[in-house]
C-alpha cells in the first residue's frame, strides 16, 4: 500500500477495518502527523490527523504512556518520543545491514550459482525467531526462494542455529523449552538438548549446516556476519537442492560463504568499505 498513513494513496482510514485495527490506524495517523509537525498543541495535531480533538487526545495519551510521544506540561506541546526514534533507528540499522550485504551476496550467488539469504534475530511473542531481511536468488530454474520478512524456525535452519549461538545457554534453554520444536522432516532436531548441542557445535566450528532439517532435498550452510562491535549482527546462508549441494560440496560452499561474510563485516566496520 502506497501513500502516507491515512493519507492519499492508501486505503481510506478505518474503511472495512475492525475496531482494534481502526484504532491502530488512527494512532499511526496521529504519530505521523506529529512527526510532520515536529511539535504542536493538541488542536493542531488533531487537524493534521483529520480527527476530533477528543479522539486525538485519547490516542496521544496512549502513545505517551508507551513512550512514543512526549508532552511538555509547561508549553502544552506534543512531540515524538524516544521510543519512536528507537523504531526508526532499528529500521535504519536494518537498511544499513542490507546495503552492506547486497554486493557480497550478489558476488556469492555469481560464484556458486545458488541462492543466498541474510537473516537477523528478532523478538517473537515471548520468544525469538530468525527473520530474513534480504535474498539474492540463484539463476537456476529450480532454486530456493525466501520472502524478505518471513521467519525461519530457529531449531531447523542454518541461520537459526547461527543466531541462537549469540545467546547464553540458560536463555536458550528457556526459549527452546517454551517453543514448539516442530518436526518438519525426520532430520529435524526436536528437543532443547539436541538443539543446544548443535548450537554449541556452531559456536566451536563457526558455521551451521541445515541438512534437510526444514525440507527434504534441501541443504544449507550458514555463517555469522559480525558488526562493527565484533558481535554477530546477522547470519548469511547459501541453500540449494541436495542434488547440487552434496556433502562433498560443503567445504566449497562454506569457504565462499565465509569470504562473503567477511566482506560484509568489513563494510559494517568503523571505516567501512566503498
């Protein structure tokens, strides 16, 4: 959907929307109006959002309680709060990661002829999940396709096990014990103990192998991508049908993926790369 929230180019505000969704749309309209105004009194925010003063007041108070809006009692002016800036900073960080990774991923795909994926760890309910943020598809007619924004099961994916390795064991055991470790194939690890053992191997060896754990006939190798602080910022993977990615191919795929990850890390470093 194009256009600003609630503005031209998008769906009319609240049309065919349940009450909760309509309230969310209105709240986002208020926040967008405030971001445009920078700071303003209630009446001006209401006019900019196209809402009544009473509705705008309720929405602003909810946003204030959640840290998305600040209110100065002396002047009576509202402005965007710290939490909204944190959301924007997270978006900028994700964009910077994709920008840094894209050239190395294209070169990796050109070298191996198979699809490359980039994933990050993000909260999901009370737990965690691996989320794909970028993919470069391979040229093969039969290839692995992943929609950016889609999630990968932590226990049954190479990127998931790499990202799990960034968390302490006690946290991992709690997360895995509360998660549904779905048995996608006969090769899937389905107990917290088995997944933890695999994650420890990933930490020791520096890579993860998904050997038909999510889908029969598909193999994947994943490696960590480190940010400027030296910590793991993402996981980079290459996936292919087992007919084109045999056990004997693992060293070649791994070497290429590690070289690409190092190039991405260099671009994320303090000096950056051109």
